[in-house]
C-alpha cells in the first residue's frame, strides 16, 4: 500500500482528470484496472459544451485535444457521482476550477458529498495561490494544485503554493497551444478555433524538467503527470523527483488494462535497478545533474552477444564514424561523441562508459 496525503492507496498510479473520468462508473473501471486514485473531470459552475471534434491522435502515443471541462452540472457530481464513488470505495480526487469565485462555491459541497481530496486547476496560474488559501479555510481534506507547464520560475512559484498551504502538487497539465491540419482539406483537425493541447509521450521530457525544478524547492509530494506511457516512464518521473505517477493519455489510447501493466512494469524496473521503494529512487537524478559538464569524450562499451546487427547505430551517425561489420568499428577522429548511436540501440548492446 502507498500513502497519499494520509489516505492508503493500492498503487502509486493516479489517473489525471480527463475523458475517462467523466462519471463515477467510468472512474470505477479505472480504479478496478489498477489505479490508486482517480481525478474527476474538472467541475465548474456550469457544464461544458465541447466543440466537435475535440480530440485527435497526433502521433502513436500522443493526442491533441481542446476538450473543456465536465459536461455534467456541478449538482450532478455533488448529488450523484461523488456519493457513488464513496459508496463504491473509489479513492477520488475532485478537480475544481478555474476561478476563485467558482472554487469558493464548490469545494465545501464536494467535501460533504464525499470527495477525498480537492485538486485545484486554473487556466491562469496566478489564480492558484488565492484558490489554495481560500480552499484551505473551507475544507478539512487535502488540497492539490495542478500546474500548467508554462509557469515561469516554477520551483519558486511552488514554494509560494506550499506557504499558502497546498498539500501536494500535480506537475503538469497539457502543453500548447498545438494543432494539426487535414492536408486533404486544409482545415484544422480539431473543431472550435482549431487549437488544442498536447498530451502523451511527446511531452514527457518537458514534464521531467518541471518535476525536477519543483522537487528542488518544495517538501510536499509531487504527482508527475504528462507523458507516462510505460513503467519505465514512471521510473523516470520518480527519479526526477515525483512521489506518485499520473497517467491520462495511456489508457485513452490503449485501454484501461494498460494501468496494471504500467504499474507492474514500474515495480519490475525498480526491483531490477536495486530500489526497494519509490522513496529510494525519488530524485536520484539530482545527484548527477551538472556533473562533469566539461566532459568532451567517454568510452564506448559494445556487447556483441546483445547486438542484433540492426545497424541503427551506423545509420544515424551523421559523421559516418560508426561501422558495424563482423565487429563494431569506430573512427575516433570523425566521432564527435554526440551519443545518438547509444540512445537508438534497442538492446543496449552499445553503451557509454564514463571515466
């Protein structure tokens, strides 16, 4: 079991607010599939009316959407959906937005309805500190702030959120604006104004940077959200400084059964790497960031028994320094030690040995 702000949860996987958490029944499916907790679609004073279409696939493991918030009235959540979640035993986090006026009217009612935690979200990040302060005075349950990735000096801003009383931070929301074009018609693929927000695998490097910056400055738990598609992705988030793993796009694209697969793969990787717990791996990369930044060379290590002779390393070498025949050859005069050959090797037959 894992401890999320005083609540025992069965896995460290938190399902982020999104299309799959549109109702109590849909959230129960995610919970039964292996989620430790599930965040509702964002609840506002009025229900959303979304453009059509409002979600498109961008790459195999990423989406662009301009979906708004929940299409249920707040009364539906308060009178029906949240009580159902409580009755079904689903650890639920009520997402509330996007203004102080709205959160001040909703958070107490959601707590009374049975929400375990409140997650505050806003299109304007400057609203979050006033929302946290106000909510802290209204409820006794924990409060999470969900950040957009565009917050300047995000670590310092999170320090202010911590001072305001926030109990945890979700880092981060989707990235954008972004859009795709139907080349047959010249029209944008999304409805509305055509612009949306990018989620999935492609935003993971951005998410990792935000988690890293935040974890340097705060002592509250961090839920890493944005780009986790595999258990190995989850390990990266933890190593950057996350305490819990948020996922949203993966089960949309691959189905809810991916949740348990991600969790098992995450645990397998932790064990393989010699970590007994999330705490042991949490923030490990902080030890190495900036280390040996004057290095201009390293040694290559090639393990013949792992090599499948796919020649990807040779193909991607811009300087034609890599040559794989019977054995691996390297023209050291031409090699710039960019490292791309290592990163594309599917079996890790080619690795860097740092001196």
